[in-house]
C-alpha cells in the first residue's frame, strides 16, 4: 500500500523544483553575465518555462500559463494591440517632443519578446497562482501594482543613482493596476499583453537622446522624463477609467 503522505511530500518537492527552475529562467535574461543572441534572449527561457509547466501540470498547463485565450478574446487582443499602438505612439511622441528628446535606433522584436517574458511569468504564472489562492481581485490588482510601481524607482536608484519623480511611480501604478485588472477579469494574458506590448513597442523599441546635447539617455533618465511626465499620469488615469468602465458595462449586460 502506498503512503499518501510520502506522495504528497514528493509532489511538493517536485513543485518546488519546478518553481525554482522557472524563477531562474525568468531572471536569467536580466542577470546573465553574457549577452545571448538578441532574438533568443527571452524566447529560449520562455520555451523552457512552457515545457516545465506542461511537464508538471499538463492537465491545465495553458490555464496556469495564462495562455487559454479563446477566439473572441484573441481577436479582441489583436484589435486592442492595434489601437494601443496608435494611441501610445501619439502619446510617447508628444511627451518626448515636450521633453526635448528624439529616438535613436530601433529594436521592436527585442521589446515584444521581453513583454511576453514578463506577462507569461509575472502575470500568467505568478498573479494567476495568487488569484487562485486569494479571494480579493481588487486587493491583488492594487498590491501587485504597488510592487510594480516601487520596483522601477528602486532599480533606477540602485543601477544609476537616479531618484525618479513621484509622478513616475503614479503612472506605473495606474498602468500596472489596469493591466492586472484586465488579466484577473479575463483569466488570460492576451489582453494584458496587448496593452503592455502597445506601450513598450512605442516606448522601449528605441533609445532616446537629448536633442540639445546629442547625448544618449540611460533608461532611468528616460523614465524620469517620460513615465514621470504629467501626460503619462493623465493617460494612466484615463486607462484605468476606461478599463473599469468597460468591465462594469460587461458585467451589467451579463446579469
């Protein structure tokens, strides 16, 4: 006769190993002491992460990864990405022009794969797991958005000694809350990926330099000027209002 306790301990051990491997693979592109081929920097770890989840939780792997996107939501995600690219393009250009910045170089594929890497692990796996264990979607959306808004200023201070303005944290919190709420309501990363990718493809698919001096800006410096602008905060408020308004409308029609 098998020992149920031993089986449970074995399952917990396997789960722990799988989670540890996923954490290492998530961090690898950011901390590796080498620079892999640009196109493979994020996709290769993501393929391994997907393989681990399928091997360990094959029965509901797509749901755990946040990849269970139906046809209707898939089409909606594509449409949202298109609209978002246009809207964020105008917004980023307006903020950059107002701050005296110009674009320098392009790397759209790198930016898109980085977004998918973050969405797959941080929203699909992490936020998805938390949502299955905690009842308050609102509390989760707010708490994770607060962590998101705090990590960027901490990273800018740690890496470059730059203190980002408060407006940066506010705009990051608003964006994080909106994308968290969309994920928690939909149960997949399709729509949140579209929102995230629309911003990053316009914002981070190129570097910036100061028009007056010609000097390139570090990522922390551009964060202070773009995410820390009043326009970015206003756009974040508008995004949250639109997300909550659409969600409220959908729930009313479903009653």
